[in-house]
C-alpha cells in the first residue's frame, strides 16, 4: 500500500533518497498510513518495539553500529512524549535519530479531543530540527513540506549530525493512494570536504547576487573566471554591489516581461535578499533548478526549487567549479551572457521624465561621487533607480531583509556615524515621515544628504499592479496615507 497523504509520501520518498532504511515502529493507529507505506516497501527494515521510550533508545543503539540514521515512528498523544528521554540522549551524543510523530490537525489541539497534545513542542535539547507538516492542500503546502522534510533530513547527515523530528498531521487514519511512490525534490548539502561535487556541464547559468557587501578582489576574480568559463550571466541590482564580469541589471529585462531565450537551466544565488519582484515571480513560476552558496549553510529556498546548498565561501565555490569544468579551453561561446546584456541595454533612458522617483534617479545617478554610500527606501525608490547607471565605486544598500518602511532612515544614519564618506539617502515621503524621529538623535553628522521624494503618500499603492490601485483616490486617506506633511 502507498498512502494517499502526499506529505507522508514525501517523508517516505526522501527517506529512500537519503538511504534511511531502518525504522523502529511502535503500535497504534494514528500513524497507520505511514507504517503501511513503509512496511509494504522492500527497501525498509522494520522493527517492532511496543514501548516508545524504549524504541527511541533502541534507535540510538542501532545508530552506533550502523553509523547511519535510524527512524522511529509512533501514534499521537502521550506516545510522542515517551520519546523524550531517548531523544535527549540522542541529542547529547549526536545520534542521527529521526522521530516521526503522527498528530491531529491544529484545530483539535487543546480542545479536549482524544490524543491531541502539542506534539511539536519538543524541548530544545531533544532535536536539532523540529518541523510541523500540514496536510497538503495546494502547491504552496507541498513546497513547504518538501523544504521542511529536507531540513530535518539534513540534520541527520550534517558534519555534526544529531536527531530530528517531523510531526505530520492527518485527518483520517488510512487513505489509499497511488500504486507507486513518486519521487520528490531532495536538497543536498555540499562542503569543502566532499570529494566530488556535481557538475554544471552545458547548463545555462544565471547567478543572482542579492544584497551584498562590496566584493573583495579574490571573490570578484573567481566569479569572473566562472562567468567566462560557463557563459554565465550575473543578475544584479544596485544593492548587489557587484559590477564585475557578467553583471547585468536584470530588473530592466524582467520588468518588461520574461523572454524565453533568457531563461536559465540553473540559478545560483549569493548574498541576502534582492528585493526584486519581477525576478521572484519568474523563478517561482518556472521552477528552475536552484543552487545556494552560503557559508551559513541555511536552506534559503527562495524560489521553491532549491536542490543543493554549498556551505563554503563564494570564492572557493567559483574557483572549484572552474577547476572542475569540462568546457573546452576553459571558455564558453558567450551567447547566453550576450543575450542578457543586449536585453538590458535595449531601451532608452535618456528621455524627458516628469518630476517623479524616476526623474530624481535620472538626474542624480551620474552625479554621485566615487566612494560614497547610497541608501534606498524600499520599493519605489529602489525600483526606479535600477533603470539608471551609477558610478562603479558607490556602495548601495536598502532594508530589503525585513522589507519594511520603518527603519530605512535610521539604518542609513547609523552607517553615516561610522564613516567619513558622503552618505546619500533617497526615500519617499511616507517612509521618511514614518522614521523621521531618527533625525532628532544628536549624533547626526555633516556627511548626511537626504533626498525626500514627495509621492503624496505611499506611491506604491497607485501603481496599476498594486491591489489598492482599484480604489483610486479612495486609497489616499488610509492605505497610501496621503497628507502627512
């Protein structure tokens, strides 16, 4: 039997993909769909241990000999609590035990429903990762479950592994499903210690650089060699702070559509948030394979298509991929990058614009002195400046990580306190007044320059793509908050 619950099928499929074949099963009914799917699959070896407390310790003992993860599964309610002593032992000795606990949906918890306890509330020293899995209703649920199951599996195989916990919710005890278990997206971690990394071969590669500190010489050189070797385009905006080989102001291209011939086979992301809605929409809809390069090793599945995480420095990643390249003579024909560059320069910005965010950017962008710092308010300010070139040695920033209007001015002023460089802020009136109290701090220095663009309230809410635009002037009072002067 294969269960009809897709979130359970994802658990089982990824257990098989990662080679987790030993399962200690305790009796009950809430986890019946999982148990039947596993015990009917010849890949798995199941062991019955009635007492959940003992079952968790059994699994710890099995990991000592197998040197591999072992799963345990139980029904809902008090059974889940009996795992805690053994899971605590697993945590402190770093035994890779995967606890799979069945659960009722959240609506029943704490409502005097039978066997409904907060199974997700594990002590912090019982699992490195503890994730809740909802019943899948739509593609967004599936993306969430795939990522959470991969996060739990990753903890079992880390350089310093340990136990993990998946709490999956169900409605009916037994639901029949497909005849064959399908495969699901696996997210694999790679480190500098791995003997072999995956190859890129003939894939079309788009490197997306999110918000980033200015690149050091070593990293920029390694990235440039990668661009030349693989014909990669580097999608940037001003806050990427990369202007080396392959750099393309990609927002200019995608804000006017997404040409099919510019779509990559592989996206590689670096840095933080980019704050780029056109790119986000294209990559989430196309499900293009995604590799993430980050020293923190976090699963940043920005586009719901992450397959590999490379936990290393960016310089190491690009240098190693160049060294491993099978491309003849170490250089590609350059057609993919050329297509992106041509698309990004195919329109005219030397036009007579009315007074607006765009006109401010058009006038000020070429005037900024080298070495200065430039902060943008989110959305309108950041987006409009993407259409205009700025001097290469200007460092750019925006509060796109939390993506709120509440602290753009304060963040800008904070940076200005500890540098002698000229510091410029371009901000809309709504964001400015929201954070205006920050100007009352006595430390504000003379290197500060602030340009407030009066959009007569939140300009974002008047754009035709914003849902508030349908209300016209009726949006002015409380949505766009017009008139705070």
